[in-house]
C-alpha cells in the first residue's frame, strides 16, 4: 500500500499516511512515530494553529469519540509539536570501544591470542582460563584469520571467588562485562563480535533477524527472540541456502546485505529437531544467557558473500506457536509498510547515524518495494512449505 | 529496486488552498475512522530506542 506524504505547516513534522493509519517524522528529534487514525486527525487540526478547545470541537464534528476521549488523545499528541531536539543522537548507540577507536593494534607473533575476522573486522581474543580459550578458539575456528593487526583485542580474565570462577571481558582495554560464570561467556563474545562487525562497517540500518540467500533472491526473517528465526535459518542453511546472518539484518547505505559469518545460536527447544541435520549439536557444549535460556552453537555449511541486492526479496516475520493450526494452512498475513516498520523496530533495530528525511524516505522506499508478511506456523514443515508458496 | 509512490501533496508547485483542502479532507477522513485505541502515539525510531539488537532483549536494552 503506497504511503501519502504530507508536509505540515510546522515544518519540523512530516506525515506519512495509508488508508488506516499513519506515521509522523519529527525532523529535529529525528524520531518516527506511528499514529492511529484519531492522532492523524488531531495532528492536522493542531497544525492549523487551533487551540485545544478548537481542536476538540472541530474533530468532534465527525468523530464518534467522546470529548473526554478526544482530550486524552490530544494530550498525548500535542508534545509532538515541541520542536526541541533530543540531547542524544543515534551515534551514541555505538559501542564504546568503537567510539574510542583510533587505530588497529599489533598482535605479537607467538602471543596467546586467537585471531579471527568477521565481515572484514578483525579480532584478537585471549582468555586466562585455558579450557575457555580452547572452547572459544575451537568454536570460532571457521573464521580464523592469520593477521598481525586487529581492530579489537578481547581479553577474558578470571577471578576466583569463594564459590566459583568468574570472568571479566575487556575489549580494547574497556571493561564490557564482569562477574560472568563460565556458561555465559561465549554468548557474550559471539554477540560482541557480531555487533562490532556491523557497527564498524558502513551500514545504514540493522534489524534483529536473519538474512538468507533464497533461490535466486533474498529472504529476510525479522522478529523477536523465540519466534523461530534461528531454527528456520538453520533448516534453510541445511537445505543449501547461504546465510548472511541469523541474528542481524544489516543493510548498507546501498542496501547491500552484510554477511556476518558467525555460528548460529540454537535454543534448547530446537536441539532435537535440528540434530538430524546437524549431528554436532548432540555433543556441543551448552551455553547460557542471563535470561536463563540455554543454547548451543552450530555452523551453517555456507555463508553468502556481501552483494548488492538485485534479485527478488521477501520479508517474512516468523511467528512460531504451539497452538494447534490446521496443517494444510499455515497462516500468512500481508503487512503494510507501517506495520512492517512497527514489527522491524519493535524486534530490535539500530541506525548508524542521524535519521534525516531523505534517509527515512529511502528506508520506506525499500520496505515498500519488498513484499512483507507474517507467517504463523507450528511445525518446521509448515514453515518451509509456506515460504515456498510465498516465493511463487 | 523500485521506488515507493510517495504522493507529496505539498509540492512547491501546489496551490496553497488545495493543500489546505486536502489536509482538511484527511482530518475528516481519519476523524471518522477513529476508533478507541490504547496508544495515541507509538515511538518507532528515536535515538533513545536505537540500540544493537540482541537476542535476549527488545529495543532500548543495550545489555542482556
């Protein structure tokens, strides 16, 4: 559904509307907001310079909402007309070791560092505790790189407490995590490598989700944690589809997909499902996240190479559910541009740099050009079959 | 890559009156459409919510 763009008399606001809902872009705050129908109507009335009483009277002429309801919505909407800029910018979301990055660091020959590369960003990693170092270097061996200079040096030190060992992680001399038990270390390391890899690249925007080369095009699987992205990604990878990433859909300024070659994290609920395709899962070490979830790591058979997106793209937000669903019909729901943006940002996103009107229009244009759907399924066969149908 | 059809109703070549009329038309249209909704304004993107996406948390949380 194409969006209609309306510039307002308050020139720091721009409206985007479809048939049902809208968004407003606040130029000085560099912020984008979703609006239901009533808020669009109120914004247009306030923009005419009317005071609260006049706005309510005007809208009440054609709205079925009560005066009390209109007043409540008005009070939520009117702060949008504050033209003051935010005190922080998008660049403040960069990780501190990037903000302080000056130059690469030398890695001494025969030093106790394991060196690796992710999306042309280089790392040297060491750990005082040998078993941990062995686990990390073994797990990351597919991205080993023989390099003398690295962007980031990650060091894991050990502290012995009365009860157990605890670990501290520093990156380029900055302490980034502390008081970690053994089981939590590797997920933190993998996450850090992933995030530093895309943040150090020339990216425009990234979303939480998987990006896969699918048939002669690209499949984007955004969504919240637990929705089934990683399991689907692992299954697709096993079927011969190269992976860009199972965690981060990172788009460059030219809308290329960044390939972040790191192992896929599989949560415990999918281990038995994936073991036939990935026998190494059976004996893989179990790691943990602070929220209690257990996971294991697997490597897909092939990664995609960074490339300009020129083939067909489909965005499918997986929604795994245990509810009983008619096996012949997994549910697919087409998403509008605004609904897609809501889904993408709610699941997790990051902008590299300031959000200008021109940049926003490019992002909207990209989403509008890509068919977007939410897929609800309860078995992997359902999901794979539905993806095939959506691709036709 | 195709471009979205962004119909900009406030082009510099547009007639001021027409633009105001179009705005009033949308004001009435969305006023009539309006239903009770729990949230009047939802932040989609802002410097406060932009953060490296991580598996263990939604946006706004920089750490697990």
